[in-house]
C-alpha cells in the first residue's frame, strides 16, 4: 500500500552501507520512521529529500504489519538552504529537532506542533533571531512535556504580588511573601517572566522584530534550561554543541 505524508526530517541515521533510517515529523501522524534505501549513494534520487531539516512530501510503501515503511518517492517543498549555510542557525535547528524528537511519541498527530516547527525553521532560514526563536520553541516543548511554568500568579499562594522570583522546583512564580520557601529561587526582571508568559501563548505566524536585552536573554535561557534539567531526563548532544558555540560568541551590546 502506498501512503503519502507531508513531513519534516528531524533525524537521520545511517543504515548499512548505502541506506538511512529517517525520522519524519509529519502533519498527519506526528513522528514516524521510514527506510530510505540507497540514500547514501552519490546519484540517489532520494538523497536530497532525506537530508536533515528538509520539508517535503514523502510517498512510502507501507506493508500490512508494523514494519518500517520504505520511501519510494519524495518531493521537496523547502530545503531551508540558507539555514544550512550558517553554522549558528544549523546548530539551533539541530537542537530544536532533537528536542522535538525526544519529547514526542511515535504516531501521535499534532498538526499545531508541525506548523510551529515549520514556521521556526522558516524564520531561521530568513536569518531571524535564532536565540529567541529557540527560547520560544523551548517554551512550547515544556508545554508538550506537561511542565510549563506557572506565570500568572504566585505558584505557592495564588496571589498576584510583585516583584516575583521564579522557583524551578515549585514550578513557577513566587511572590515576596512566599520567596523564603525556596532559597534557590531565581531573581528575574519583570521583562523576563512577562516574556516567558507571552511565549506560552504566542502565535509564531505573527512574529515581528523582538528586541531583548542581553541580561533578559541570559535569564530566559537560565530559567528554561533550569526547568528542563530539573524536570526532564534529557541529555542532548546538540545542546552541548550549541552551548559551545554560545560560549564562543562575543558578548552582545545593549
């Protein structure tokens, strides 16, 4: 039986001497793996469509059982060529793809998340602010994982009382009265927690230019990575590489 899926390549692993196992995040069925035979051969007609980050339509031969579908034909919609030519954007895209792969399950359809990934790669390809796009995507993936920070009121008493700190262990904002309950709560500026709250409900299609100060960028990263490290058991190779690149960058100027 032939099936056709719209998908984005989020992982590619060599299989044998000439083939690959490619993981697609599809609009119709979420994450699934397909076999791309001969993809490593120089003249393979399937080589381009099986490259990482590629958005395309994938015609696959699927058997009646649970075996892995074989890719028969692929049509590229967008290869995100500009993204691939920048080491910085490629590193962010690889991290985003691995994060999505690790926090989603096989064949769980999520058309919204598919569209969100597509827009994120599109903006990276246009040269938009990769760091902020990454922070927005991390916020969405915390929601997918069910550990989204509470950012509307104090997570301990429920009161709206500023200035807030953010407690990683308690899962959100802490007001001044409740602050002693977590000696490790993070002191953040109002801009930081308000941006995080915006990211939780943000429609990426309406993204404009976002100016974020260096101190706020640092706090956003610290909070989001803190939530992932505390509440998720993730060891991402792409994150380690991305952090090496980030340490090599020159400090931003206000």
